[in-house]
């Protein structure tokens, strides 16, 4: 009697995650953010610098980030200080800020890129009318983290989404604000996403005198 393809005790059955590190990807630290920026500037990679800065500030999932159109980012001849997208996963709008570094790198990239406001900010390599794929974005992130000596098994596209949210939480302890910024429908999702635990709660309590 042979083993079923789905039988857990089959001797040669390999789990889908063998050799892979699964779980929450680490957020970047400020010094790592600047190390990646330095690398991209040194290599004169305008597109990648703009994509990286936008990913950090927007806190968007990769599927939403790659689909951003130029019209979402610009207002006349300038880069917006705030923008909004409708999330693919939830169908709900989420707003985000664009800080000076992101505005500068986006302006440099979009001026070099050309095109119209109806075009995607980050076009596909295969189809100039289409947008960059999430797979290509993930490959780029792997390349960036490896360039500064980090392990790609521990960092990914979600690292960029989590980075600023984690820094905001550590600075303020305001879960509700982070929930809004990430576009989560439930605060429990934000708690899990940030990895908030009892130790975090106790540290916040100990830092507050009544």
C-alpha cells in the first residue's frame, strides 16, 4: 500500500517551508535606512531611491506600492506632502505623508522618467505601460538589504512597510495612530503586526508616572 500524497508521515514528503525562514520580517533601523540610501545614491539608482523612500513613508503593501500612478504623487509641478490610495486588500482608502527625502528623490526620478500623470510611477521592465511587479519589487528589496550586509531571509518588502510604523509606535506608544497609518481594520491586527507584547506594555507603563 503506497503513501498518500497528503499523508503527513510519508517519508520523502518535504514541507513547503524547508530551508526558508518564515514569520514576521524585521523592520529596518534608522542607520540601516540611511545605509541603503547611501548605497542607492552611490550607485546612482534614481528609481530605486525613489521607490525605497516612498515605501518607507507610505507604509503600503507591495501590491499597492507598485500600482501608484504619477497623479497620486504630484500636484502641479511639485510632489504632494500627503497622498492617498485605496488598498487592494481591504478596499479602504489610506493616507500617507511624503517627507522631504521622499519628495526630493521622487521628483528626481519622475523628471528623469517622463510620461504623463496617468502613467504608473514605477513601470514594468516588460511592458512600459504596465507597473512594476511585486516579484520585481521583492527582488530589489533583497538586493538592497544584501548590499548593506543584512540577511534577505530576515528582511523583505514587509520590512519597509513595518519600519516607520514601528518607529512611530516606539516613540509614542500610540497603537491607534499606527492602526490608522497602516490601514488596518482591527487594532488586534496592528498589535500582531508590530509584535507588541507584555514587555512593551510594561515598559510604557513604567515610563509614565501618575
